[in-house]
C-alpha cells in the first residue's frame, strides 16, 4: 500500500498524463491511466473529474458519462465538466437532461453552462427556471451567470427581459454589451441598439473582436456609415482589421452602406480569407446591384481553392437572378448539387428566386415542390414569381396552400397576394386582405400594399377611385402609385385626369423620365403634336433625357445587346431581312403597325420603319436566326414593352411556333401560341361592349383570330363570341388558318347557323393566292374570304 505522500505523487502524475493525453488526443494512453486508477485505493472525486474532462475533450462522451455514473459522490465540478463536454459537442439537450437529474449542488459555473445550453436550444421556460434558481441562490449577479442570462433572453427573442436584467445589474463586461446589441438588432429595434452602443463606448475600455463585430453589425443594420468609419479607425489602431471576423464585419458594413468598393478594399487587406469573408464581399456587390462583379468573385474563390458553402451559392444565384442569367444559374445549380449544398434551404430559396427572375417559372415551381421543408421566404418567392409572370390564379392557390400549411404570411407575402388580385381585378378580395386579414395577423400595411391596391383599382377601370385611394391613405408622396394611375389614364384615355396626375408626379420628382414619356404618349395618341413639342421643350429645359430602349439576349455563352434604331450592329443586314420576313407573315394574320406609340409627326412609312427597329424586335430576330428550331427565346428589356411590340411578338410566336419570354421593367411576358401570360392588359381598356345596335361599329378593328391581337381602338373578343365565315385553306408559315384559330380558340371553329341573328363583322382576313372561300351568306356581304363575326348579345 502506498504511503499518503506516495499516493499524492501518483495522483499528480496521473493527472499530468491525462492532461497531456487529452491535448494530444491519445485515447489509449488515457484509458491505460483509467485502468490503473480503478485498481488504486485512492480513486477519489478529483481523479474521477479529471477522467471526465479527459474523455469529454477526446469526444468520448459516452465513456465520460459512464465515469460520472460510477462516481460514489459528486461535486459541482463533476456536473459542470460533463455538461460542458456535451455543450462543446453541440449536444445541449443532453446537457440540460443531466441538469434535470442532478444530484450535485449548482454553483455559478454550472448555472452559466446550463443557461447557455437553454439559449442554444431556445428553451425560454428552462432558461427562466435557471435564472430563478440563480436569484434564489444569490448567484444572479455573478458575471458568468449575468452574461449567460442576458444572452439567453436575447437568443429566445425576449429582449424585454434582457433589458430588465441589464438595468438592474451594474458592471457588465463587453460580452454582455455584445449580447444586448445583437439582441436588439435581431428584433429590429435599432434605436435601442444605438443607446447600448453609446453606453458601451463610455463604459467598456477594452473591446474584443466580438465587440467590433457586434457594433459593426449595428452600423450595417442602421446604415450609419459615419459611426462605421469611426469603428474602422479604432480597429486600425489596434490592428484588428486583419482579424478575419472583424474584416468580414467591415465588408458587410460597407456593403450595406452602399459602399461596395470600400467593402472590397477591406476584403483585400485580409491576410487570410475564409469562405465567410468571400461570401461577405460577394454579398456587398450583389446588394449594390454589381452582379457581374459578384459572379467574377465566385470564380476567383474557386481559383483560390476555397470551398463555397450554401450561403455563397445563395449569393451567387441571387446575382444570376439580377442578371436574369439562366444558363449561369443552371451551372451554379449543378455545382451546388455536386457539392451537396443543393438541398440547403437558403440555396433552394435562391434557386426559386433565380428561376423566377430568369423567366423559367416552371423550374421555380419544380424546386419549390422538391423542398422537404419550406420557410416564409420559400412561399413568398414562389408567390411573387407567379405574380410577376402574370399567373395570378396560381399565386392565389399557393397562398391558400401556405395558409393550410400554417405558415404565417409576412409583409412581403401580401405584396405578392395583392399583386395577384390586381391582375385578376379582384377589388373586394384585395380590400379584404388589406383591411381585415393583414390587421388580424398584426401586419401594418405599407406603401407597397397601397400601391398594389392603386394598381388593382386601375386595372378594374376605376381610376377616379384610385386617385381618392391615394389621397385618403396618405401615400400622395409615393411616385410609384401616381405612375400606376398615370399608366391607367393612358390606357383608358382619361387624358384630363392623366394631365393632372402627371403634374403631381413632376412636382414630386421633376426628373422622372417615364412621366414625360407617358404624358407625351397621351398627347401623341390624341394627335396633339403641339403638346408633344411642349413636353420635349420642358425636358430640354430641365435637362431630362429619355433613356433609349435597350434589349439583350443570351445566345450560347455571349450576351448580345440591341438599342432601338441602332443600325450599326454587325448582324444588321440579316436582322433587317428577318424582320421584314416576319412582319410580312404576321400582316397576313391581321398585324397592323400601331402608329400611336410613335412620338414623331412623320409619314406612316417612316413610323412603320421606326417600329420595326425597336430593340426587342431586333433581339427577337437575332434570336430566331441563331437559336435551334423550337428553342425558347428569352429577351430582357430596360423599359416597358410597347403596345406594338407586344402584339407583334404574340403573332410572331404563332408563325414561328416558338415560346418567347420577354422581361421588361414591370413583369414577364411569357408568350406562346399567340397568348401572353400578362392577360393582355393593353387590350382590356374597353372592358364592356354595348349590346348590338345599328350604330355599333368597329372603325379600326383588325382580325382577332388566334393571337387575340387588337389595336388599342379595338374591342377584345371572347372565345364564345367568335365565328369563322370561311372554308379557309390558306397558310401562314407552316400552319393553315384553321390551325391557327384552333390554337387560340380550340372549341370555336364553325360557321354561323341560320337564325342565330345578325352578326357584326369585326375583321377580315385576306388569304392570298390559292385560298378558297365559302361565298357570301344570306343577309351578309362578305368583303373578304375569311372573317370573324361578333355575337350581337356579347358582353365582355
């Protein structure tokens, strides 16, 4: 038997070996010491605790728990060591389970570990119980416990409780201030975080790197660039800007303060760049709409052999969304799948956003349906994606599915829902969502919601009510709402209200180019060329210049850009020939150039040439020349597509049998077989038609046929109102006239029966050589070989 002195020496040696083995990760050496201890008669609580610490540090928590269970007696250190081991391995629930079965006393270290575990699992009730025990045992003012309690309340989103603790205890260190700042930022309480930052500056002399990260996070959230510059200066003095965490926080701060190049400068000085810093600088570029630079950084990251994480992929995909770069987005999707990040929630949400903004809503839907779990961002992305593609009914169906799934709608959700209501003209439903459902869910309507309601009233043909809605809801300073009303005035030819609205907009924003253009359009459509001259003179005096129409299309790996009336493109000869060929083809099925969109008082031939060289038509012709037969053509435009191009592209989709997607500044126009997903808002300006009378006439109506394409002066026609008066055998492209009609109106291709009443001709079609005609019918005069007739009782 060893003497007491010898036993103490052996214990000291065993403890030293255990510490060395733990540091080196040598489990076998520690287990050998454990075996010798078991045979020792001096295997006391201290040796047990060192064994628990050894096994916990080596990640063998099962063995550590066995040692803990075998102890004849325990002290607080025993419990704290095992709980800390569980917490270090991320097994916070196991740590709390140990606390519930504790047969050892709780000191400040055990309590701080327990409270930290409740913060990680967001267990507010358990955290309060630990806090209560700390108060009863007189440990509540200990720094470890106070810091842990503050952090727990902030993590559990109960910042009010954290404030009470913070106000009743003095002498907090930097950790407590960091917790409070982050807690307020997470709750969006920026004013409160300002006061904490000020207190921290006066009370805490020595900041650690976490303090700088927290304060810079406050500057980023509140966009306080001046304070951020001051914090950056302090970090420079202490050489902390080279710390990867502080450096990444600086990059984030400059990015959110709209200083993308300063963010890049902060990134460049970092001696070691990890995936967090790379992602931060990519985010800075993306937030400032420098999408190409962000994607270039992603390539640089891969060249540096830094492995991107799910957040890096999400930022890169959002950059592709900003560029509507579908091919690049598909490549990133494949890369994320190879690296195992495709199923991450943030990546899936970014994929939905990318596909939606790139005109591929079917792929967005596919990603959405494949997600094992969804958050509110997922639902919002698909709802808004459907709304932007003109698929309002689908957007409303997804919203109802969201409610069934018990996912709480957010502020953004109702923007998408009200946009869908606007497209469907659901005034009562829109008012219900705005005035009742949003209030029930505690969401305060914002200007985006009110602007959607203005658009809804305008779409429903109620511009006067829309004006009153703007004035009564105190959004009279919102230029977007007024511009929505101005566009409606142009469509419904309410020029008196339009002039008044334009004056209101120009008072708020004298440099708004779009308003001058719309006002000039109204004058031109009314043949008020003196008004057009007046508007242009005003623009010159104020130094306002109209932005030229620009469209671009990606063919292969190259992006080709076209500017309206730019005849210097290297492919201009081929484009011109293709355009003339297309226009000749669509004229056969009823296309007539809409000179109303030409803001020049020139001859009709010059107007037609001007229309032919609109940028979207040039891009479309180029795409048809250089893409394989049947491929979808995707065109992006910097302005809203004009009425003439909208009708022409619908008809071109018919004669070429192509799906054409045009993204303008308002929405996507997914055009196939002559039908556009926007529901032809341009053609819906006459929402109702009077019953037949002898005075009814259609002075400028064109053949409606498959494309449902009318000039602005023509009334829209419904499927049940169309009757074909021809045995047409003529062809347009590779399709017969009858096939074209069936594409748009599959159930209507018949001759009128005798006794059905008197019909009003709304258009005619010249088929050309080789066409046959059924001849005139009784009671009618056939002016052409094919005609579309309107039922006398039709009400649209």
